[in-house]
C-alpha cells in the first residue's frame, strides 16, 4: 500500500551523496526544509516529496477507519519535525552474562588489561556466551534490537567476537542472521570479529594462525558476514597481526572494519589508512597525522562516545575532526561494558557535553555511517530523499533539534521502518 505522510514539520532530509565533513552550523538550511512538506512511500521506498498542500489535493484528507477500501492511506504528522532513521554502525548485540562487578574494579583504578587478568573482560563474556542456549541469545538480541528501534535506529551493524573458536564464531553469525530475517526490527549488517581477544590457553601467535588457517576459511564458506573486523590494540592484536588478518579477509571478499587506538595510540590509524578500510572505530587516541591520512584514504573515523562515557575517560577529539574536515560517524558500541543502545543519548552527549552542533551530530548518526554500513537493499539510507529507503523518525517536537535534547527517554513519537509506520 502507498502511504502518504502530510503535515510534516521541519524536515531534516540530509539528502545528497557521500559523507559530509566540516562544521555544518552555517549550512543547516542545506539539509533542513521548512514545515509544509509531505512524503509518499510505496514498497518501502520514498517515491515522492512534495508540499503537503499538493498531496492533500491529490490524495484527500488523512485516512480514517472508514477508508479501509482505499489503495493508499494518508497520515498526518501534525507538524512534528522529521529526521532520518539512525544508522548504528558499531554494536556487539549477541552475548550473555553480567560484568557489572567490573565497575568497582575500575573505581579502584584497575586498567582494562588488569580487569581481564582478574577474570573479567571479554573472556568473562565469552564463557557466559558459550554456556547460553541459542534461544537465550536470540531472545536477548531481539530485545536489544527492539529497544534500539524504540530509540529511532533503523539499521545496525553487529559483530561476532564473543566466541573465539571457529564453531562459536560461526554460531554467533548464524544467530545474527536469524535476527536479520525477522520483520519489524532494524535491518542488520553482519561482521566477523574473530580477532576480538586471544582465547585462554593460547598465545596471540597461535590464535592468529588458527584464525588464518581455520576460522576465516570457515566464515567465508558460511557466507553470512559481509565484513571482517580486528581489535588492533597493544596487548591484543598488534599492527602486523591485524594487517595479516585484514589482508586475508579482503582477499576472501570481505569488506574491512577495524577497532583502533581505544586505550593508546598503537598505530592502528596508520594501518587503517594503509589498508583503506571502510571505518576505523574508537580512534580515541589516534594521532593527528594518522587521522589526516585516514581522511585521504577514504576511511571513516568512527567515534563511539558511549564508551568513554561508560568507562569514565576523556572525550575523543570531535572538534579536531571538524576543524580538519575529517568525515566521522558515531555509534553506540553496545556491549557488556557499554549498555547503551540509544543514538539520541549519544546525540545529547555530543551536543550538551562536547559542544558539537546538533546538525553535525545528526549527520554523524545517519548519513555518514550509512556510507560504511549499507542497507541490505543496496539503496541509499540515512537520509530522506526520493529513491531512498523509507526510514525516518517523527519527533515529539516542532523543531528538528529536539532529537538530541532528551537523553532520558527517546524523543521519537513514531518511526517509518522500511516503509512500515510504527507508533512507539
């Protein structure tokens, strides 16, 4: 059925091609249309954008319960602002267990590595996940995706990584693919992250050899992951090991993503630039020269502001990225240590705590991550324009800026998800 949305308030369409960089505070009018637009959606795609008056003349007044025989429905958005659906380009959805005790260890001054040596960290989650049933993981993943949708997320990337054996990594990708096939959830983009940590009882050299000889070929045979990722960080996988895994993954046909420089500048940014990966995430301590090289190599800098918020560390250099016109995105990094799945909360952190203009924050949550986290249809998303996927959010305000000013509860009244209109 064709759905005609009328009485649209300010429309933050963010239309155009490619990622956007630099300070957008003076360019808001390029990306926001004034109130009065209407949007026509059919088969999950935006078919037309015109004035609300024009569409009302053509289709009539908003549909009532007595209009069920029509081949279309007309929905009034009551002059509320509309923004694109959020694209959460870095999550760890599938895991079991509870690592809340690590909060006390962090307050005692213990580092991430020391917590891991105490039995916490990734290995703790790996143990709990291995003991969980498929049904438990599917249920948890479903709940987390529904919560993300309630916060306006319409597309998500998610990784394996809490298995660390060939069998368990394939299992996590298979479960993610089951969630990927479910209706009325954000669409998923699957990433293999076998190189998330080194399993207990193995050296990093031994595990990398297993990854290259056994795990990666099995992932390629399974055919579910679109991308490969590696935790390139001193104490986990060094630059040389990361390079070997990334090159072999690319040779196998996978796109490349990286975790880099989360705790210190370990050279991950330089490797990301050399390999021209799609996105290099965290990038917290990446040096300025490597950031600029990443820009020249077409690498998206993926900031994950929920992680320093959860870990109590300083903020990344958002403003430096703006000044140097480096394209960047944000993502939740939802994981056992950062249980944040709200992009609107991240927007609040950027705008209300880091001095970022709301348009830059919105671009980083929608159009920019859509460039590195494609929709399964192959169509544009992360913006509102003719021919793009019909993914957008209706706010509880007549101002588009309201998207990032309500951290405690999502300011989303309803979401159009792949053309399906959902009231929250």
